[in-house]
């Protein structure tokens, strides 16, 4: 596990850039320039925060952002590591996943409930109450129509 000094991360507190953005940029640069290789373990958020004089929350947010972008992988009990399949174009350009390394998502499970906004669930309306609300006969209601007073 590397320490901040081994990663050559520097934070400029006098600069106008937010500390989190600086840390994210430094870690992205370390991955792009191969100072950090796929599978390399990063320091714990607590250790990196102490080494750099940052709050642990800033480091955790940075790790979470880089994980969301695909640069890092977090495994419970194993810490945070550089994601497999991350390569640089050699010119410091954007990191691209290697061919064939795109993770496959499982097929979506059938929905238990539909939480689509603005669409009433007419199946849950008590049919005995419909004549009072809609002014019609329960058999006359089309489930695709909205109930109107």
C-alpha cells in the first residue's frame, strides 16, 4: 500500500481549485501516467487524509467519484485498488477500458412495483367505491383512463 508521498500527490491550499478536485486530478494523473497500475492498492482514506492534511470526508468523496468514473474499485476488506482494464493512450489522454473488459450487467429482474410518476394504479382502487368517485358503473371503467370527478 502506497503512501501519499510515494504517490507524489501534492495539494496547493493557496490555489483557487477545491481540495477534492485537486486530489481527484492528482490520482487521475497518476493512473494515466502509469504511476498507479491496475490492481495497485491505494492508501486507506484515513491514512491518505492524515498524510495530506485533509479531512477524511474529502478523500472518501474523491475515491467515490473516481470509483464512479471507473478508475477505482472498492472491495470490502481489501481496500481501494486501481480498476483492471484501465489503460492510457500514452499521451496523457483519457483512460479507456481495454477491449473486452466492459462489465456485463445482469438482466433486469421483473418489477415488483412501478414507481412511474403521474400514472395511477387503477388496480388498487376499490371497485365498490368507483361509482361514487367516477360517477359510472365499475364495469364501464377502462383501466387505461384516469378517474375524473
